[in-house]
């Protein structure tokens, strides 16, 4: 699928909006507009690749890797990395990076252990037992993008919840275009408990994980970000395996009460905008002078950024400084936008929490920069984008487990329930259901 | 999408398999094979309907309802049922049905209240707070099929978890082909806490729920079963709103140790097979004489069924009596099939539970007929089909809630984490991330 977006860019700068402007709603809608649209050509190519991998297995994977990632391999062994290779990457890191990665992995693990759902059951007066049994998936597949935008933090965030969930086997795929391998990514895989790595990418990697080949085991769920081919392939195999949400561009909504250093806020907006030109950074405040000060910080700091061009384009096309009337309006904006990242740069963020219905992650207080959550605070950085926080949650341990209902009726319980079930089944004209229940009624 | 299936029917009867047969794996795979295949024509018609509802709103809904459900309405008011109408349906039921429906609703509510996830948080040594806030969806849409296969139990099973979750507004849609309305369905909606009912169906109803019209409010998630147009429409709007799984045909796997009355088991298999010709009923036992006895019960009882023709076709095309060697083989079969419904008709079902990794719902002991779970035991009857219990769960309260991560760093915590984040961000060449974190490092 390709993505289209309505742009309302202010040439050379970030949009300035005031909620009492007559056209505020229209302008905000235009800024937020984002819709993935299916591209028939990409869809057809992806369907063909999936069919080919299902038909030819490993041979197809070798062909596509040579063609699309410009490799020259002749066997799957050359597309497989073993545990020793991962450990070698970890040991080979500079001490400072190794320690930082280890500290991040440890914090992410601790947080996710708190998240683990437990099996439960209860016994009724007649001895019947009801409950739910929680079990991990057998196998999870983690897709990690290759090339330039290769993020070791994403490996930690996707694989650690699976590991904490108790998934028996975690398979990672990462393409190596032109043979390029990122040591930090392999080290992260080692730390996160990845069991096998295949250097595969694109729709062919997704197809291999969904259906299995001679070498790649079939998994039960595929998670992780990817380009348009990966996203389209994930959508195509949805149902055959589980998938996580298809992510849109990353976004942040910052609410400031005027008490945070404007330079800090400018950099928080930049840290979102530097992801790519479609990323969205919005600041809301009721303090007009404060918004002016942040605007001044933006103008002054922008030229000092390594990724200045990307940030400039992102802020101009999708960013905004919004002046609202008060806290009530700010909260309405939060729930309307349902942001992926919400930064409450306030003196009293706890007072706001009960009113916030939709947000992927909430960063509270002036010190909690969103970037801390991207790497090492503990909670997951895989979050619902484009307003999907209305109905979706951060990636978590629960995404790598599933539940089975438990029903164990005592003879008395079955007899009692049988009477009710019989009446309802006959009301639906399902008489074999009724008779099956009636056999268990005690006379 | 249309569905294709490989059939290995034994003319006039249910397949008999033994696990030590040379072709057992092949025959089992063929029996289980089920794949939804996209039908380009259906997809195109659904896409056109969705586009039309987005463009014309209520006017399109009125047109499609008149055309496809053969109505003659001129306003949305004629496609809207109010609370008084639902209560009237409830009060008008025969006492026996009203009491049975009320008892079922009460048990379903009690079970689902146990399932409610809670918000949690913890404080670290440096004063930083981490956690997760659980919130209900604002609005849920429940699709209920109309016409002949209208099941009040499905209304209870889909709407009660939403109500228990605390969803602010539950919207139900149910088509009324030729104006046909099912009073039991309306009564169930009354009991389950449905707020609004629109007598709409098909792709147009899904489009209205996903995007909203002048009259129908946009919802955050759409659940409930439907025909091929409904399933295709749900797939198309996935991402714009949340959806539940796209269900395949219903299935049961019964494991018997030989001690259950063969007539009971035959009727349990029938109760699954009577749903439709594609439903799947499989019985596994290591007791060959017992399998013979069940076969005899099937032959004797089949002619007594109201839905004999459907059951006969279902058993012949997709049913099986499987003789395995022992408990170990039976457990391997369970985990391979990952059945929607698993009936453990055993003297010691509790001993088996720890080994069962994949099943939608587990019915334990000789008295727990699957039909009890369909109506009134308490657990949900919306369950993962076609082996998707490998990665999916029963519909539950958790499907109508979402989580927001909470991160509130103390100044000390932010300083400490800032150092780690800075190193990792620079490792990913995201320097605005690094600088945003570094601002919070205390010198």
C-alpha cells in the first residue's frame, strides 16, 4: 500500500493554530489526515512473492535475496546466523554501548514481567469450575528492517515481550542489503533471547515466517516494522498467522503549562520529527508567550541538527504549535488526536490522567523526555499510531500469549445449565445442541 | 473472499482414521484444510459500497437497505430502534424464554467480570513511576446477522463483554431482510446493554460503523459474525477501526477415554455438525470398541435429527473418528489441530490441562457438553477457528479495552536514563533524540 497525506504546510515553518479560529477544526483535520491506501501493483507483487515462497520454499528465498538484496548466496546456510555469531557481536561492542544496551534490556524486561497475565479459575457452589488458561505462543517471528534504518532498540522492544511471555522459539529476520550487517542489531538479538536469525527481508521473509520452508520454521505471529512490501505482506498473511498493527508515521503530542524550558520542548518536537518527513510533532499550550518562546527555540536550534532537512520538512508539513483556551480544551484535543506519544510537560500531570482516554504512552512531567521511552525507561516503544490508540495498545507480553476458556461442569451444574441451554437452543432451532444438553439433565 | 476446502469424504459416512496408517498425516491435513481466498469481485463490490457510504452517508444506507434487504424506507428513523422497542421485545417473550435468556446473560456477565484487566503502576527507588492505564473503548459496534441464522446468544456473547469493559456506547446493527425482525435478538440486546440499534446489514452497515454517517456514530471496534460481504468489509476497514478475528467454520475436537455414553458423544458431534455443511466434528479415542459404539450411535441417531441433511454432509465431508495409540498421541493431535472447541470426555481431564497448549475453549469431563458453553456456562462462545487458537483468544473484556503506558521519571531517574538513552540514540544516528535526553541529565 502507498500512503497519501493532505499537507497544510506553512512554507518555511511550523503551523500556528489557535483553537478559537473559525477554521481550526478543518486545519487540524487536514494536519492529522493520514490514510494507507492499497496500491494494486504492490499488492500483486507481494501476492506473487508469497505464492512463490509457498511453492518453492528455500529456493525462492535464495533467489529473492540475491535479486532484491543484491547477494550471491547458494544455500540457506549462508542466510542463517547462529547463537555464537550473535554473542560475538555482543562481545565485540565498545563497552559503553554494550553496557547501555544491557541496561536498557534489563529495564525493558523488568517492566514487561509486571505485565504478564495469569491463568485464573473459580469454583461455583455446585462444584463447577470456570476459568481461563493463559499460554505462550509456540513461535514468534520478529521482522527487523535492514540497511540504514536499523534500530537495535526495536529488536529489544519486539523480542523481549515474546521472551517474557515464554514463547518457545523466537525467530528474527533481518535483510542484509549488499551484505550490510549491523552489529548492534545482532547484539540486541543476543540480549533479547532471539533463538534463530535468518538474514532475509521483504515480502519473502514474511511469507517464510507465515508458511514455513524447509529451513525457516512456520511461526504463529509476526511482529515488527517494515517498508511497504513488508506491511502489505503482513496484511496478506493476517489470519494464517497473527500480526501486530500496521504502523503509520510516528507522532508526538506535547502539552505544556508554560513552565518547561522552551529549548527542551523544541528538542522533544525535533526528536519526533527527525524520524522521517511524515512524522508528526504537535505542541499545545494555553500560554501564548510560551508558544512564542518555543517558536524562537525552534528557529534557533533547527540549524544545529544533523537531520535538519528531515525535521524542517516534517515540521512544515505535519507539525503545529496550537494555542488552546485552557485545560479542558487541551484534554479534548488529546482525546480527539489519540496520540501515539503524549508528553504532559506539566507541574501536575497526575491530575490529568483520569481524563485521558486515548494515548499509546503517556510521558509525565518536565523530565520525562519521550526519547527515554524510546530506549530504556522500560515500557514498549511499539505503540498505536494515527489515532488507533482509540482501540489499540502498546505491544506487550499479552501479544505473545493467548487464552483458553476452561469449563468443567459438575453433574449438578450440567443438569441446571442443560435446562437453560435447551430452551435457548430450541429458540435458535438448533435441536442437536438442545438434545446434547438435555442428555446431561438429571431426572 | 470465497472459501475452498479439500474434501476427503467417505460416501455416506464419517471418515475413520487410525494414526498408525501410512497416509494418516496426509488425510488429516486434507480434512483440516481450510483457507479463505479473496474473491476479487466481492472485494470490488465491497470497496464500492464503502466508498459510497463514506461519500453519501445516510442516503447510501437507505438506498442499499431498500435494494439489498428489499425494504421501502425513506428515512433513517425507519432504520432505528429505540430502547423502548428493545424492552418491549424482552417483555413480550414467553416467560420460559425470558427467564432462560436472563439466566444466560447473568452467568455470562459474572464470568466476564472476572476477566477485567486492571491498571497497575509501581514506583522505583529513585521515585520514578511506571505502569499501564487500562481504559474502555468509547464506542463498540456489534454486527448481528439477520434472517434465518439470527442468534440471540451471539448478541449476549458480543455485547456483554463490551458492557462489562465499560464501553460508553454500544451500537448494534442487524439487517431485516424483507422486514423480518427477530424478537429474541432484540430482547438479548436489551439484556446485554446495547445502547442503539440500527436495522442495517452487509458491507454498508460495516462502512457506517467504521466511518460514521449523519445518523450512525463512528465506532472504535467492530465485532460479530457475518456473511462474505461482512467479512470482506471488516477486513477492508481494519486499521480505521479495530475488528475481531474473521471466523471460519465452527469445529469441535472430542477426546474420549471410552467411558462416556456413546449416544452423548454422537449428539455432541451432531451439535457441531448441525451449524452448517462446512462445520467440523472430530472424535479421538484409543479405544477401538468405543469408536465402533459411537459409530453405531451416529448411524442410529442421525435419522432422528431435524437438521439431518446438514449433519450428514458435514460429517461426510469434514468429520472423522480417529483411533490413536494413547494419551501422548491424543495430546499431540490436540496441539496440532488447535481446535476451537475441545471436549475432554475423560475421567481425569485436570491431568491433561498442563499439556494443552492450543484450544479456544476446553470442556472438561463427561457432563460438560459443548452446547452448555454455547449458551449459558459463562465463557464466551466467540472463539478462534481453523487453528488460529495457536495465536488468538476467546472474545473477552480485554477486546473492548486498551492500555496506555505510564512513564513518570523523577529528576534523578531522568538523569540516569538520559545517559543510557543518549548512547543508544547516537548509536542509531538519532541525535535529536540524544540531545532531548541529554537536556535532562543533571550535571
